[in-house]
């Protein structure tokens, strides 16, 4: 026998509305899962304070990290790719370019600026992975070439920060031509005895690795960066063997003689300054 009965129907218990946390307040490290505030992560130069994982950053952030007071003058900021092949895959290339420009507020996958690093005048070129995977098309090759012309004219050291998935397939042979173009221009820089420092970051692959990224007077990299030509999956399928632990990380590449040294982001400005001083003397 029931000793109680419902007097009213549809009774609900009042609960507080769940407040959603605004996006962008926290950073969750993809490697160790450590969680810190986005502000703390930025203060630490976008490097995990727990495991030292170097998060991917763009040209604006590198200019802030390296250049004195973050000041610079950008060269050729309005150069933009054309679509001579009228390429189309899942979408038209011309539309993909427009979408990337709108999303990133960049014109293409590289920016070239003149500025100072600890009072040393430099030409700094930095790739942006957010723009179609940092792929190298005609504009990337042309902007690097014009940056080298600037260095030759004003006797200024060149620094290129690479972050790329390789040549831009939507430009086919036009993109592959940039490998020879940038390499030839760097030869002129070498003959003029003007220093070129190449900084490889995560990831640096494909035609970029096969050209200007590996042609520095000094080749340096950030910790844990993926550096290679073909990706590990492609290499494994090609050779039919398991790959060594740490294959194609900057530490592995350093061990096999393809890098001069690895530098943490917090030490990058001072190490570059030391290298430029060494070259000048």
C-alpha cells in the first residue's frame, strides 16, 4: 500500500543554467595534456611549461619573439597567387585562395620583413602553415627571391623560418620551379658572402626541405619538429619496414648530421644574434 500520492503533476526541480567556458581561455597541451591559461601559454612563447612541446605559431608571433620591439617593415605585402592552370579538386583553386586569405588575413604562405635582432639588421622571412599548409607556390618563391635581392643590395643577413607541407600541388610545375629558383638565388647570396640562417620548425617537409630550408650556412631547428621530404607513413609503405623511434624529428635529423643544432624558442633570438656576430667577425 502506498503511503503517499502526487498532488501536482509536472513538478520540476529548479537548476542553475550551465555556463559555458568561453573559447580561447585555456591551452591543453596535445602531448602531455597539461592545461594552463592561454595567457600563461602565450607568456611562455607558446611552449608547454610541463613537457616543452613547441606549439605551432605563425609569422606574426615569430616577428614578436625575434624582432626588437616587434618592429619591422614588410616587403611586397600585396603579392598574391594567380590560377594559370585553372586547377580544381574538391574546390576551385581560386576559391581556395580567397577562402584562405579571408580566414588568415594573409596574402600567401610567407611574409618577408626587414628589422633588427638585438640591433643586428636582418631580412626575416617566415612561413605560415595556416595558409594552405604553408605550401610553396610561385608567390613564396618570388618573395624569397626578392628578399635575397634586398639582402644583396643592402648587405643584410637572411633568416628564413620554414613551416610547410611542401610544394603547392595546385600550381603543379610552377611550384616545383621554385625549388630551383630559390636555390639559385641563394647561390648568389653565398657568392656575396652574406650569411643565411635557416630555421626549421614543425613541420618542414617536401619541396621546401629539398630546397632553401636545408641550404643555410647554419641549419637550426626547434625541438621536436618534423623534418623530412616524404612523410613517415609514405616512407614506411615504400621501404616496407618499421621506422626507428623518433624518425624525422629534429633530434633524429641532428643525430644524422643534417642540422647544426637545436634551439629552444626562448633561446632563439640570442642564438641567432651570436651566429650573426660570428659571421660578421
